[in-house]
C-alpha cells in the first residue's frame, strides 16, 4: 500500500512509523521547513517540504500514481478538507481520511465525501471517559451522519433485567438500537434473541444518541 500523509505532528509521525514497520510505502508532506529538517536524517526523501494545497507539491509526493490512501492530519481544518477534496475529485484517490479539530466543521467533512473523519475532540473525550470509573456510558465511536453511537454499558448486580433473567428479545429497546456484542469475563459473546445478560456483563450497543440515557436506565434500572 502507498499512503500520503499530510502534516507532520506526533500523531502523523507515529502513523508513518507504523505503516513503514508494516512494510507499506509512505510519503509525508509538511509545510514547516523546520519540521522537515528535523526529520530528514530519519526519513530522507519520504518527507517533503511543501504546501499540500498546491497540486505541484502533491504531485511531487506521488498523488498522480495515485496512492491507495491520503491522510490529511494537519491542525488546519480548511487544509484537511481541501486536500481531501483534491485527492478524491482530481486524482481519484480511493480512500481519504481527515482529522477535524473544530467539531462544528464535522458535518461539512462528512458532506464533502471524505471516506473517514477523525474527530480529535471525540478521541480525547473517549479517553477521558475510559479513565472515569463512575461514568455510566462509555462511547466507542459516534456516527454523526446518522446520529447514532456505539456505546458500552456495564450491568450492575441489582439490575431488574439481571434479576429477572430477561432475554434480549424481550427488552423494549428503542427503534434502530440493538446489542451487537457482550463481553463476559473478558470473552466476547454474540447475543441471540434468547441471550440473557448477567451481572458485570459489558453490553456493546448501537444506540440513537438521543436515547442513550433511556437505554442505560432500561439495562441498569432496578
């Protein structure tokens, strides 16, 4: 696989190292000459100094081949969106991934046809949720275009559905929500209609964002 990475920062540097370790070909394009000079001894011709919004630099990086994927990971949302659009529409790159720093731009990123949008704020929030022991609902990923989320809820011992051994088929979950996986004592289990949730199970659920609290009350209420 050949990938072009736009922007040099700790995240994109680690991504580049990971791809290289896996045997992939990469080229990193960075506007800041000081960053390029700093990494030149390590990366050599794999890092190029240039403005990614200018097609001449993108072509120098190899976009006309085209690459299998373009990562736009700068701190400038306008640059990330523009480069992704250029890659997809002018050079027919099959996959574009862009980071969004300002969440108000997230809908625009999705509308622009970017293959995958990485919300930096969501990543930070999800990590904070993981380290808060009393947080009842943990988010794995949010699907902005459909207003759904993939969440996890841990079943308490005094939950009514645990005490009554209620089968999943009999749970009155909201429309367009479902339990897709259950982690029990560290083991993944695929729930069927007759599956019964137990104390300390981690239920992984596709849920409408507006119904998350209702689902939490349904699964954990006494």
